[in-house]
């Protein structure tokens, strides 16, 4: 196996100056070193190192790019840089992959190669997202989307929308984690727009649910109404997909939101449906959650008989599961149940 010094000399002897500069940089970076395993095979250390068995390939592609550039064959130049970009992406060296994809993007722009530019934009977005730079990734995915819209290529437009949906959700989650609920809401709205453009029903469904959650977190009356306006299409889409789990999540979210809007009768209807779905899917934790919520709601309405019935059922389910979180909830509501039993007994004696 040739070492990097011999390969450098070979490039210079053949007169490929630019190829030599790039190759020397790639193999002499402070964090780059060729590592040879005990079986004499190259090992990727994920620290910018170029595996020894890949060095001849890197040298050949750089040399081919320079030869093609001299004869004006831009497609061949693009192809060589694309090969290098994909190699470094496989080696988890996204920064170097970005370097070569940027070269591809520059060539495609200079030659009005829309297909090549679209490929480079997508790859650059994916690479930057892998690096954790989601903001930059979004800028490339948006460029990809613009190119697709200009060319009228629906498949590429849907592909760009799919990438944008994922990236917007990452930004929304980060904003939510930082407590910036309005920024999170803005990204969830963009996520829904992207999901609609993707024409993927499951994606549209999830986007509505997450946007509903973002509105609900803001707690104001107008946002709670917007939450309902997004939970309802989520429920409809889950019904169409025969997704019982999704329907349950939608019903519970609607019940919770209507309760905050003080529409207790509608909240009760969705809780009853949530309980039916939980029973149909055989999920005791969801059944317990529904029973607890119904018990509390009936208590607020002064229907103590039903409140006792559902809270007792909740206790039985929680104890049968032995779930610590549920059992803690049992302790918190046991006093309420005792009082309710007393009220029911008192009311029965009055009759």
C-alpha cells in the first residue's frame, strides 16, 4: 500500500498542482492521521483521518477532477467531487463532505445545471443537519425547495418538504426546550406547511398534533381554540388511517383542552371515547388515565356517584399494574375518593 508521501510525489510529478494542494491538506490536517489496524487494514477514527486504503482513491479523484477541469468537462469535475463528497460522508467526516459538495454546487451554478445543484443542495442540508447546524441545513433545504418549484418537479418538491419538516421539528423542539414557546410555535406552523407540501398523510397528521400541543402550551384562550382546531384534523386523519392509538391521543388531548376551555360536557364526551379506545386496544395505563380524568371531571360537576365509580376503577387498574407513577397518583387522589364516598353515603341517607 502506497503511503501518503509517495502519493503526494506522484501527483506533483504528473503536474496536478490543485490536486496536490487538496490532497496535502486532507492528509496533513492537525486532526488527520492515517491509522493502520493490526490486520494492516485502515481504521476510521472519526477524527478527520483518511483510512490508508482510501488514499489512492482520493488521489485519483482529485487528479481526475483537475484533468477534467483543464479540458472543460464540468460534468466529469462534478462527478469526481461528488465521489469524494460521498466517501467522506460514509467516513462520518461531514465537514470534508461539505467542502466537496460546495464545489459541486459552485460548478452546477456556473453551468446552469439544475439537477446537479438540487443534488448538492440536498446533500449539503443533510450534512449540516448531521453536524448539528440545523439552521444552515434549513437554508439548503429551502433552496432545494425553490429549485424544485422553479422547475416544476413535484417529486423534488415533496423531497424538500420532507427534509424541511424534519428540520423544522428539530428547531421547534430546541426552542421548546429553551422555553421559547412562541418560536417553537412558529416552527411547528412551518412544519405543518412542509407536511402539507410533502403530501404524506402520516406526516400531516403528526404535524397537526404537534402544532396543537404548541398552541396548548401557550394556555391563552385563543391558543386553546387553535389547539382544538389542530387536534380535530389529527383525529380525523387517525380515523381514516384506522390508527386507534392516535385516535386515543387525539381524544385525550381534545378532552384536556376543552376542560381548560371550561366546556366540560364536550370534554366528558372525548374522555368517554378515549376510555372506549383504551379498552378496545387493551391498554390498562390509558384506561387508568381516562378513569382518573373522568372521576375528577364528574366530581367538578357534582356527580359524585360517577366520580366514585371512575376513581375506584382507576385505583383498581393502577394497583393491578403496579406502576409507581400511577400508584403515586392513587395516593394523591385517595383523600378525594374518601370524601366522595362520604358524600354519596350522606346523599343516599337523605333520600
